[in-house]
C-alpha cells in the first residue's frame, strides 16, 4: 500500500475517535425550563453502543433508539405510520414542548384551518398569534445516502435534551422526524457494507467497500427511486407517508440527501428551472434558510454551495411536492453517498468520514430549525396566504368518464395525494378548453370528474393536470413533462365558472387503485342460468381478472375485430365462453371479474364476426422471464417487477443476465429485457436462437436498441451527420464551453410528451389509444432512440410526419430526427417474435396509457 494510503487509514481511526465537531457553533441562550434534563434522556451512544459515525446504525437499532427516547422524554412521541414492502416499520417522531404536545390535536387542527382557502386573513392572524409551526425533517429516502439517518438520531437527541444549538426551538416549532424513509434500501446497504469492510475502514476509493454491488441500496424493495414517487404514489412507503400529510401540513420540509463524495454540501436556494406555479415567497424563503445555513457553515469553516445543480421543477421530489402544498420544501445534499462508506479519501487528499457527513447534516438541521423558530409568524402567515390565494389564475379541470376506467385510475392517483375530486350527479354545459390533442366539447355527462382549483392542494393538482408546465431554462435535473391526462390518455378540459351539477365528493373504495367497487357475490345472469359467456373490455382491471381466470385453468379468447352485441365492443374484447369453463359464473366471480364482465346469451353478433370466429386469439398463461442483473437498469427492472407482481398479477421468473447462456430458455414463452444492456455476443446469440425456436422477446429502451438489429432484424435510425463545412464548421469547433454545454443539452430529449400514430388492427394496440381514439396515443419519450421503418417488420406505433411536442422541451433537430420513425416495432423471426419499444412503457409506473401495449405484448403476441 502506498505511504499516503497507510497514513489515510491511520487517520480514519483518529478522525472517528475525535469528539463531535458541533463545538464550532457558538452556544445560543440556555434551554428553557420546559425541556427535559439532559441526564434523563439517553444519548444515542448509550443505547446503540457507538458514537456518531463510528458505525452504521441498522434500521432495527434506529427504531430501538427512538422508542427509548420516547419512553424517557415527555417531549417525544413515536408513531408507526406504515410498513415498507419488506415489512419494516416507518416511523415519525413528534418532538414538541410539553405544552404543545399535551394539546397536539388542537394545535394540528388549528394548523389545518390555515390550509382552508375560506379561512379569512383575520382568522388566520388569530391562529398564528399562539400556534407553533410544523417542521418535517425527512432522512434516508435513498437508502445508501446513509449519513442522513445517523444525523436524524442525534438531532432527535439534541431536541429532546434541550441542547444549546436548538435552545428555544420547541417553543415555536413542532418537529416531526422521519428517520428512515426507505428502510429496505438502507438495510440492503448497511448489511452489505458490514460484510464488505474490514476491521478498519479503508479510505481508498478503489477498495471493495466503496463499490456497492447491483442494485445498490439507493432504491426500495421494488427498486423504485422513492424521491421520484411523491406524485405517482406507487410504492407502499410513499402511500403511507402521504396518508399522514393532512395530519401535519408542515410549513418547513427538509429532505436530507447525499451526493458524490468529491463534492461539498448543497442547500437552498434551488437553481432554475423553478416550477412557475410557486408563489414568490416559496423562493424567498429558500434564500432565507440558505442564509441561515451559510452562517452556520461559515462558523464551522465548512465548504458548501447554493443555487447550483438542484432545481425545483419536477413535482415528484421530496422538496417540490411539499412546496406545492404550501411548505418551504428544501433538499440538502451532503457529499458521500454510497461510495462514502465510513471514510473515503477525496481527490484533493482530504479524508471524508461518516462522522463528518452526519455532523454536517446535524448542524444544517439545527440551523434550519433555529431559522424557522425565529420566523414563525411570517412563515405561518405566508403559508395561510398560499392557501387563501391557491386558485389564483388557475382553472378547474373536468375529466369525463370513459368506458375502460382510465379516468377512474387517474382520479385514484390524485386522491391518493389528498387532492379533492368531485363528481357530477347530472349532465351540464360549460365553455371549457380541451387540452391540446383532445376534442372540444361543451356538454358533459353525469359522472364527469371535477378537480376544483380552490382547494388546499389546488396548485399541486394544476401542476399534475395542466397540459404543460413551462420550463424556462436550458436544463432540467429530471423529465421536462409529466401531464397526467396524456399519461393516461384521458380527455381533460380546463374551465372556469363551472355550473351546478349536483356535485358530490368522490371517494374511491379503499385499496382499489381504479376507484371502482370490488364486486361480491354471483355475477348477475338472466334467471340464474349459466350464460353463453361473458365479454370483458380490454382494460387493466379486465386483464387482472382474466389472468386469474387462466391461472385457475379457465378458458378465454381475445377477439381481433370490433363487433356489436347489445352494444359496441372494440377489437381486443375478451370472450370467456361457457364451453371449457366449468361453472362459468363461479369461475368469473372467483377471478374477480364480476365488476367488469358482461354476461351474454348468444354468440351471434348483430355486426362483425360472430364469437366463434376462427380469428380469435386463444389465451393461455405465458411463462415469463425478466432479465435482471448488472447489465440492467435497476429502476427499470423494478418497474417491471412491480407491474407484473403487484399491478397485473402475472407470475414471472427473474433471470440473471450473466448466466443467460446457461438457462434453459425453451421453458419460457416470453422474455422481457428492461432498460439497459444485454451483455456480450453470446447472450445475444442465445436470445436469437430462442426467438427463432418460438419465443417472444419484449425489449424496451436501451435494451431494445441493443437487440434490434441482431435479434429482431430492425435498424435503429441513425442521427444524420452534420452537413456544415468551411467557416460554419470552423465556427462550431471554436465555440466556448458554455455554448458546447447548451448544444449538448439541446441534443438530449429530457422526457417529452409526443404523439404517436397507432395501427388499431394490430393486437399490440388492442385497448390502447387516447380518449377513445384507437389510432393515436401519447408517449413520454427520452433519449432520441427510434427505429427506421421497413417492410420487413410491423410498425405498430410511429411518430407522425411534421412531429410537434405536446408537452415538454425538445429541439427542432430532434423532432425532425423522430418524425415518421417507429416507436413500437414487432418482427417475426423464425417461429418466434420480437417486440421493441423505443422507451420503457413502465417508466416510474405512471404512464398508464402505455400499459395496454405492454400487456398485449405478454398476453397476445405468443399466440398471434
């Protein structure tokens, strides 16, 4: 080992043995008499057996400490607000003065009145006069950003013991600490690190303990990035947390993170782009808290930066979502992350320890709470004004019902976030403006959903439902578009002065993502006799039931063409016949199809093919494998895992990509390649041979590009070479760095909503389409990958000529590149088939409009 490495290793022991660095802060005034005596409150090291940053604290030990703190201190209450996917408790510790804690329900009720738009300014002033504000501190949403949870433990102790650094804070602030927002990811990281490290931490960045194996601890059990899930509410951790938000309605929210170990520390203000729906005071308070943190870090001599890299645009972050509900939501980023371990040597030769990282977060938490306490009345006043003016300049949104329940699914996503939705009891007329791409209408039927702007979460609703959130910048940290009406393919209209229509509050049935009641008992039939069969419209809920039916050895067929039989039925309708299904009514009921299946008494249609047509596609439960491992993007595999297991209920096997050649692939009907690569040529050869033998390969995004030519016989479209020459080429070569960076940004496609044209007669497109139009769909496109149309394969979905963005940013050059390119391709290869998606249709599990295409690839293509 080089000499400097030996010295660094010795320095680790010295650094970890040092006392805490908080003494660089001048002590504020002594704590009030209401605080518990410090000697009565157990310190973390007395319960856990190690000092701050000396070791990683596992999830069970974090819970043990918070329980001990609550038992010993009258200032602390701990509540379990949910469970992670692996069953670990999710905790919120409420820390408040005895006076506030003893009447906490009253304090929180008064706080909630500030969120009511009808609360007058005078009433708000009366509440603000003696009510504390609420600060919510969230730690560890990324499991391998481990220093934050260590800081949470010690920050809670500081508050409970009345430490000088937080003296008097509890007189003005109720503090809620969520110490481990992602317990499954943290446990994955901590468990691995303990196995990978030696007796003494090795600071060499190349050492094994600084390189997590796939998939890493960042993500939750299903490998979702929980810091992208706030607006889509797909994961149990997010659902449980947001279910508590109406309890707290915090005014200040801090989401503690970590970033690359070479960096320093980031706190607000955020950089551009900023979501334009925020009122000015949200940004002004970001600067206020940034100044408070800067003064604390200046006193300690610590490096930091603001107004760089981290923006406030995408709505699904732990800072932006709370800000859309009126809080001052902020991200704090400490250098370290999964590479940091217990100690790591940085490029400049300095040593960064877990103690350092946790202490930085601890001091930032102190500074934030002191600043919040000092500005209590102004923060509460701005919070009340945010809600009093919440609908300023915003319309109501109207969403007519649809035949396959996608409007219900969209509304369920909104209501899981606490957004109020109403439903019309009678038809009405109103001048309304349709979102671009949807048809104009003035008459709306009974059952139409209304999302009023004048409600506590009106700005959040507007951000999610408006056709576009304008990105006024040249860069975004995440996708540039997300409009839910396009994601679900549901027609949405903006309107003002909506008339009376017997509006009632819409409350979806608990636990049902589509918001439709789960049917019980027998399916209704005429006279109690067994019907000729049942028809099921192609929908997410319908396919769930059909898969359960097939799993119970039931029989079903998909009909290739639309027809009439007591109403209109689209192509892709599923026919469940009496023939082949013993006790048909019970089979349909047991499969959970009672709410969606329609009994019929004849197979003779009044238009179109009869139900016994030879064109029907017989359905069977496919044996599915999904590729996983080092070559696969964890979040993409996680989305496919979650969708198949939790959303669709289709069993599958996870197949390691590194042993693909050793797996008996002939056992599988379908193999799915999530976003990422495939590996070496031998794996491609194994997949090609399997497809030729009759398998169906479904590949998305980068994986689709990787196998397109070799396995599918499909060419990816190449970006044309620059035609510049002479002076123009020289001028481009002499551009400055900023111009080059801008050019690179313009070459990207950072998540843009684009229209595609569908082939409605192809089985892949059955049940898809937007707002009842089976010939078109909206997709969220990233990266610019597209396939070159050819007669040798079928283009099921393609970008139209003269392509224009529906929502989000994209350059004219990229629009030209994508125009008339294939987005969804399928080709026959030998006895099998290849299905290629240019993007991942399951990205973050919120683009419901693409779900039918993916389901059809699994359920219909093996038999087409």
